[in-house]
């Protein structure tokens, strides 16, 4: 009969080496921007091409709902 003995450590240690110090990167100096002006330009066409000249041309009777809708609930008024 063969027997093997294995030693297992119950503790694990992780060590990190210190990071070498580095100087911060060189940043450009802050400079105030030169004075500027805000300009807004809107182009207005000389002629407006309308697809519908008459106000909403709809055939007569098209706005009729058939059958009339049933009220959602009953209203009861009591005067005391």
C-alpha cells in the first residue's frame, strides 16, 4: 500500500510592489479665450409653397361618428 502526504497551506499572501512615482503629465496653461460675438441667421423664403390652400378640404359628413358613442358611466345627481 502506497501513501502520499501532501502539505497544503491554508494561507495565501499576495504582495504588490509599490508603484514608482511619476510626475503628472504636462498640461497647457489656462488661457482666456478671445472675445467673440454670437450670430444667429435665419433664412426666410420669399414664397411659401402650401400643399393645401383651402382650410382642410374634407368632404361633407366625414366628421360624423356612427353610431354615437355610449357614455362611459351613469351620472346621478341628487339635490339635498
